C-alpha cells in the first residue's frame, strides 16, 4: 500500500514546518506540498492531487472555507481535514457545508493528528468530540422531500450502515453491530459516497441530515 499523500495549508511557517516534521516521522505518511495561503492551497491541490489536505481556517487571500469549497469542487476524492484553533459554530457548519471531511482543534496531540489522517483516509469519522456535539445539537433534520426518498438512492442496508456511522461508530463497531466484516462495511460506505457524490462519511451524514433522511433518534 502506498503512502498517504498530504498537502499542508497553514500560513504560519513555524506551525507548518513543525507539522511537517511530525507527520514525516511516520512511514505511511508523505507531505507532498506546503501552502502558505488559501489561493496557493487551491493551486497546489489541483497540481498535486493529494489524498488529504490539512487546512487551517484563517489564511491570507482565500480563507479555509472558500479554499475547501474550491478543492472539493475540483477534487471530490480528496479529503480536507480542518486543523484550527477556532471552534465557532459558524466556522464549523460553513466548513462542513463546503465539504470538509474532518475537523480537529489544534489542542489535539500529534498522535491524534496522525491517527485522524489515517482514519480519514480509511473512511472513518474524524471530528473533535466538541465539534461533533455542536454539529448534532444544531442540526434540524427536515422531513424527506416527496421528490426524492432515501430508498430511491440508497439501499436499506446502506442506510443502516449510515445511521450507525452517524453515531460516530468506527467501521469495526458497525461491522460488529450488523454482523458483517469490516471490508463489507467499507464497501457499503464506498457505495454510499459514490451515490451521494461525496468523499467521506462526514459529508454523507451532513447530506442526509439536510435531506431529512436521518432523524434525531438516529443521532447520539
């Protein structure tokens, strides 16, 4: 298996260099580029096509929200992991709407960041617990549109997987609860992502919350 290719987007040089050194100590991680502002992040993402972009919010020229939106529009398979000091609701929801797959605060440890990148790349959920609580507490699912029902897009089994994933369960826990292998769970998630046109379980959950396909009782 090849290395996970990472683009760092952070305007503070010292922080960026420190993060690079931290990540490159891991045999399975490779930092393929560094961007000092949002505009450069978009350009480098188009050129390098990384697996994961680690993105700050407050950056010169183009902020992290707009940069995330532009990268996801052009590269839906690239996962954007937000790493920031800000946990304001408006930032969180705007970034999730823009297509961010994960959101970590800079208070996490280096091990947490490394684990987050690996989890994101393997299809796991990567949201800081405080962020997850804010997102779920503020979500107000609306009734499913009569024009499009979940059964017309996702199979019953795929919806079962997604409901458990929305509770923040890891793939192995989903597999145990549904009596299937982890590989089968990964296959279901991959099918869900393809059908919904998203690149991560976070995006899939946000999509279904907006559609009203996930109900309050489906969430923690």
